[in-house]
């Protein structure tokens, strides 16, 4: 800029320079942007995102309406008192209609609540203020309203994608990378889903503000870490932090506090009382359960107005910082989250994950496995940095200490991270997914542990089948619940997925090409493979499957490939074979069937049962 200025002065062209500065607005903006702003900010911090979402919730309400057609009347009624920024429509599982209204400011929302809201008079309950309301029919003559100046920002905004429609769109994609990106775009938690989660947090926060000083209720986990899918559960943390302003040493007047006596921890007692408050004071809360003897006491409840299953705990800030860490890794590269969604969907399809707790691997360890893979250095470089690198670059402003003095300090501002520390590997999603399966098909699970802190495999400290280091509490194993059998299944499934994905890339586009062969349920995929007409890669002939007198079974091909079908216990196989004999062989004395393994026997029974001959 200064060089340009001296050039004009030396040539005596001051007028021309003034003309340049007074030309178009866009030109001036460009010149002064380069002069004063320096480098452009590329990443938004996690705290900024959370602050923005909390601010949106504080100036929003959720109103139950009769139908989507109520938009014009509701908009006209509320806009008389305040400026409306956005309106979102959605339905819950009971087919009830709701609209989330965001106003221009928190003061505008308060004006609306003071001017045009009321309580129900004849209900046998104590009235309370809540961001969840309902819009009743007008008394007498209906007022006419002008056409809204805006349209609904979303219609039926939390409806989950139809599986058949999703699979059809996946079939029509050009590449496997497009399939992975489409799967992420169609199933990830959308803007309205996030807004509703912050609205539930705001509702509980409003309920507790008069009971506790500086209380805050924040979502954490999949709802805010960027890896959540539509319909995921809501994890909430209640904090009651005292600020420096609230603990002034020079002040002589100090608030009295109630002493909690008894053997149970004080906050376990408070959480018990909070469960009672949710039942009595939180509109939409139901099925409240109190789990108070856990290391972190939890109150579980369902929220009918938003179709959310919620877990509320106290002061579990380590969970918030873990969510922040995952969010930061996901924001460093656009491929991280789509790849993670594809791996999670594959794990669900093959039965590695389960919606119920047990001996299975869960989505959190799977996410860490994806992050660990992306930290591996190849000839083209790596995608993600190690957590150790982020800790080393942290400053004083990044220091965070969670409960039990847990150090959760790492770099928060990704704009300070040098470009050579991330996104060096430019491989597409298709390549990364195949490399993920190949990497873990060769990983030494018996002796090595997975650690995103180091970015390299470390020696296991014990003999547990699967060891994935907790990034913030490195003495803990986040996969300690995984049994030996499930770990063996994981190893087998990643090998099968690598083989299947690589083979599917060379095939013509059919109903299970590319990613479809991985994310479809295993039973459906097995039947398609066995019955596809004209498929040169057919594992076994259908005619051979129904030939009871022929005991010959191809040893290599069938044994290695058909075993990928859903396994059954010996008792289930014996029961299935008995039912198959009774159903299909009535007058003829049944011959004893011989199978190479139980999986093949199970599949033969399923085909016969469905009368696919």
C-alpha cells in the first residue's frame, strides 16, 4: 500500500489516487482489508460457536401450533411486538407441529413474553416461565395479518432421511467419494437439531437460575462436537462456577450457604432434587430416571417436545473439553467428519456397534480410530496433527482444569497452527476409506494400543483385547468393555471391508456398488450376493445350496467369504435347521444336512424360509 502511495506522489498524481480511493465500494474494501486486517481468520473457535448457539437460544422460543399453516398467523401476531429473524418448523413423533422463532435480540424476546404471553388459569399446577409455549385459537373475530416478509427457514426440519431414498441417491452418485460426502450431508445433525438441543438446555437453565448462582446448562458430546447424526441423544452438563467477581476478597458480606449432611455426596443430593424439579417444572420432560450412585451422578429424561433422550450430569467439564477436542480435529479438514460417518455407518451395518450398552465397541472409540489413522504419516504427509503437538503449542489462554484436577490444556485457536501440521495428505475420501480398512486389517491389536496423543501405536499396559487411550485421561481405556470375541470380529470385518470396497470399485454401478455394499445391512447384502443373476463373482451357486445330496462345498471361496454373513450360535443354527426340515420336507424323511460352517447353514435356512428358489 505504501509503495503504491509513494509511486503516485512521485508522479504527481494525487488526484488519480483520490479517484482510486473513491471509486467503487468493493475496491476500497479490498484495499483496506489488505492494509489493516492482515491474514484472514480461517478457523472459528469452539468457544465462539458455543457462545453463538447460547445467544441464539436466549432470543428464541419454541411454540406448539396446530399445523404448518399457522405460520402466517403466528408470525403476524409476534411481529407486532418484536422483529423476527427466523422461523423453523418441525414435527415430533406424535405428529405435533412446532415452530422455533428466533427474534432479533434477547430484549425483543422479553418484550414479546411480557406483551403477548399468558399462563393457563384452570390447570392444577404451579405456573412457571419457560421458552416452550403453545399458540391457542383466537377468541372472537380472527385478526387479519399481512403476508410475512420472510418464509420458513425449514419445514419439518428434524425429519430423518428415508433410507430407501438415501440408498437411491447413493446409487446415482458418480464416485465413492461422492457417496461418502452425500451420506454425511444427509444424516448429520442439522442447524435446527442443534438449536433445539440448546433450547432444552436453556429451559433447564431458566428453571434453575433462581435456585443457584451463576448456573449454566451446556450441551456436550455428539450434539456439539460435529460428529452427531440426526436423532442423536442429548448430553447436558450443569455447572455452578464461582467467578473471581463473585469471590472478592475485600468484600465483608458473604452469602450464607445450606449445608448438606448425609453419607451421599452433596451434588448427588442436588441431582436427586433436580430430578424432582424436572418432573414438576420442566414442560415436556418425562420418564425421569435418577442414577445417583455412579461416579458421575446422572438424571435421564425424555423431552417430548423435541423428541430427545437426555442425560443431565453435574460439573462434568472433561466431557465438554473432550467435545471441544473432537470439534477442533473435525474442523481442521473437511474430510474428517464424512470419513467418520462412513466408518460408523459401516460398523452399524455389520453389527459391530449396538444401540444398547454391552461388550460392543461404541461410536466414540471408532471416532478415535479414524482420527488415529488420519495422523499416520505417509509419503504424501498426514491429515491431522497429534494431540501432543496441540498441547506443546498451547498458551496461557488455553489452560483448562477440569474436575479432579484433570489437565485439559491444548491449543484452542487453530489459526495459530502452522499449515504444515495438517491437511498435507490430499487423498480423496474413497482412497482414505480404503486405506483406513487396510491400515487396521494389518494393525497389531494384540500388543499395541491406539493413542491420538502420540499419533503412533504404543505398547498395551494390560491384556485387554482392545486398548484405545482416553485422550484427556491417558490412564483410561475407552474400549475396556469390548470383549475378545468382538475384537476378533472387528479384525475380521475390517479385512472383509477392505476386500469388498476394493472389489466394488471396479464393478459396474449396481444396487450395491461402492459404499452401498458397506452400509447396507449384512443380511440384505448377503442375499444379494448369493442371488445376483449373471454375477461372475457369485460365491456359490443357488442350485448347489439346495442340493441336499451334494456335500461338496468349495473350501477356499465359501469358507473365506460366506463367513462374513451374520453368525449365529450353535443352538440357533440347530433350531433353524430343525424348523427348515419340518417346513420344507413334510412327507419325505429328511436327510441330514452337512454344512461347512454354521454361517452357511444359517443363510441356506433364510433363503428357503423366504421361498427364494
